[in-house]
C-alpha cells in the first residue's frame, strides 16, 4: 500500500556554517540534504566567496550548497554566485522582496520569530521565496543558538517552512514531531567550537530527524489501519 504524499514526507536537513572540508564530508556522509556557507563577515563562521566555492565543489550531486547573506551588496552576491553557480541564496538580513528577487535565483528567506511577529503576513510579502526559514530573534542576524516558542508558528504558510534556532541532537526530534516542518537547519548545535563541526553530533542530529520521521510514518500507518 502506498502512503499519501503527506505521510511519506521526509524532513530535509541543512547543516549550516561549514568552514572545513572535513565538516562538508561529515555532513554528506550523515545524510544532509544541504550545507550552509556563511558569507556574512561578522559571523565566526564566515567564509569568503572563493572559499565557499572550494567547499561547495566537494559536494556530490543532490546535496545543495546554500549561500547565507546579510544585507550584502549586489556585486558581492554576484561574485559568490560565480564561485558557487548551483547555490541557493538565503537572505538573513533586512532584505526587501525586490532585493531578494532581483538576483533571479531560488532563495530562502529567514524570519526572526518574536512575540507579535506575523509570520504569515511576512511570508506573503515574499511570494518568490522557496521556503521560510524560521529562527529565534536575537541581537544581530541569527547564529544565537536559541530556541524560540514554537507555538508562535502558524499551522500553514504559502511556502514550505524550515525550522531553525537552537536545534541540536537532543531536541530536533521534538521539533519535527511538534512543528512538522519541511526541513530543519542546524549550526551551533553540532559544533565542537564556533565554525568547527563535530562529526558525531552531525550524525546524531541526522539520525534523530530520521527517527522522528519514522515515528510519524508509523503513526500515520496506524491511523490509516484503524
């Protein structure tokens, strides 16, 4: 018996803030669907455009490089895309819809959650976004490693949702089970130090997501058989 598409869903996994070849290899081996390369120079996980290209060229087919930018000039984004031509963009600053759309490339839009923030209204302003990446609202632009109140999230958005903010191997399964996001994003939660990933934590994180997906599939089967 085939399951309805909603019951066959596999939560996609993005490991963000990679700076080393060994971390790229660990993410790929663990089953990550995407890696994030941070081009924001105020981040401890920052890599230059040329370095991002070197790391991205180590990826096999079907693992997507994502370039994270924060209020970056158009020329800087163009340079980064020249180095990583198959990349998705992730806008994590104060970029307007026009600023996101002008590059003509698929992109994710980050949304910083806080009480009173209307995610549905925000998402509707970015109809070209492939997904909304929801993160905690912290000083600066992301990377705070803090969990926000998941009950703030609406039940539906006009685009897929990627859950981020303070995730780690110990809580990501709960996030998948409670929020049912299209994907999850982790950075500090799988690090030995800022910008240095821990291969074991990456494996544990990916396994926890897979286990949560398995639980959801089993529950769906049980419900269908009842």
